[in-house]
């Protein structure tokens, strides 16, 4: 399994529009990509202009292949011109620990 942690900063004043676009269709488009196991989405507390996507993929290969999918294109299109920066990291994950909550 692969964990992708992406942080997106949106331009000032676009925060609500970005969150709405993600909840309207962006998150479901991302989740529909082959290879996606789960998607979590959050908004910064200290900086409400920052959002995070925590996506578990079956593999890095699946993640890379997803970039060519229509659903991933629709996910990216939902950003429009609202993104002004961000960072992305990937982690190879161990198996879940039985009894641990997510």
C-alpha cells in the first residue's frame, strides 16, 4: 500500500469554493480512480487556506497510471485556478495493526 499526503494551498477568498468543488464532485472522482483504496480530505485549522488529501493507493504504479484516467482529470479540473501552491509526499505503508482505529 502507498499513502499519498498532498497539501494544497488555495488563493485567498477561494477557500469555500474549493471545499464545495471537492465535496460536489472532486473527491468522488478521485475515489473512483482505479487503485484508490481510500480518500480523506481536510482543511487546515491554523491556516484555513490549506487543504490536505490523504489517499491510500494499492501501489505507486497504480497512482502513476491514474493520472491518465478521465476521473483523475475531472478531479484536477475541479481545482480550476484556485490552487496557488502545495506539496506532496508518498509513503510505503505497513499492514494495519489489528485492533487499531483509523
